[in-house]
């Protein structure tokens, strides 16, 4: 059976999928094809059920829960850090500000709406947000991926780290992205994909140097800085990527519930979220 796995072309995803790309683990008879696209594109494709397995934002999950379940491995979770709002000068408040965001289905956008409901979002491709802030076309920008580490290189300042705010507010890690599996594959294939995803993450963590040498080619703005690439990958591929843990799963449900209660998420939150709950 052919399984398309769609994920972002960034260093943390490249790191965790390295064993599946390079064929270093047994795929249990599945033929794996990788598809690369930015996270908001993947969110939109998931609405259509395009790929058998896909990385998506947790914010997008309630909208695709009829088609997908969240795999227990492969998540991106911020332990007191996450998407960062940056600006040329720190404003007193973000209320009413024009803020470049990487997409309205991203968890970064959801979390920013929880932090400050009253701002004007300007959707910009994630890799152009810093540029738009520097040009002055927006008051601030919500940076994700490697931009969370590189924004000071451009003379920008941090307004708020949303993962830090979330931790202070709720005492939990911030779940940002997940890998989902299509329900129509059937339980046997879903369980096989669960095993492969976990093995892939475990292999990369065990063979870190090899996986990093592959992932650095996807480290935008960090290609010449292996130390910061290693740091970024470590932020989002770690023990929680093997499994969210009880508090990680609690954080997922809290994030989605708050989004629903405050009218940011416009559909009901499913009771069953993770594939190992079926």
C-alpha cells in the first residue's frame, strides 16, 4: 500500500522523518512517498482529506476530525516556548495592531487570538513575515519555525513568546503541530503507521548526528549555523515527539476547548482525538 506523508520543509520535520525518507527502518510493507508543503497549505489540504498522513496545526484538527485522527507520535510541543510576536519596537499593547500571521488555521494564530482577541490579522506566508515587519507594512509579525530563533538577527524585538505566556497562564506545554492519519485506512494500517512514526522519531533521536546532517539542508537561515539548527530541532523533536504524555494530551484538549469557548474555533471538539484511543 502506498502512503503519502505530507509535512513541512523545515528542519524539525526533516529530522523526525529522516529514517522514513532514507529507508533506515522497516516500513512493514508500506510504500512511503513524502510530500513537502508549508503548514497552512497542509491545513487546507487536510480539509479535503488529500493525504493519508499529514502534518497539520492543532488549530486545524477540529475541522478535519471527521476524516483524521492524531497520531500519538510526531507532535511539535513547546515547553515554555513557541511562536513569537516580533516588532521593530515593542508596543505597549497588541490591541488593534496589524499583525502578520502565517495562516488562520495555524495554532500560532489560535494562541495569539487567545492572548489578544482584538488585533487585525494580515495573512502572509510564514517565510515572508519578518520581511513584512521590516518593511513596516504591518505593526508586528507572528513568527514560527526557525524564525523563532533568527528574528534578533534582523534587529527585531520580542513582544511576546506565546509558549511562554501559555505556560505561565495554564502551567502546561503548548501543543502546536501534529501528524494525523486518515480514518479510512482502517485500524490495522493505522496501527502500523503509529508504529512507524514512533520508530522514526526514536531512530532520529538515537542517531542524532546523522539525522541532523540531513535536517540542516532544511534549516532556513540556519544552514551555516549547525549549533542553532541543533537547538531548534531539540526544541520540537524530543521525548514529547515520541508521545505527548498525559499533560501534553491535557494541553491539547484545553487549547481546543478554549478556542471553541471563545468562538475562534467554529466547530465542536471531538471526544476522541488520538488514534491510540480507538
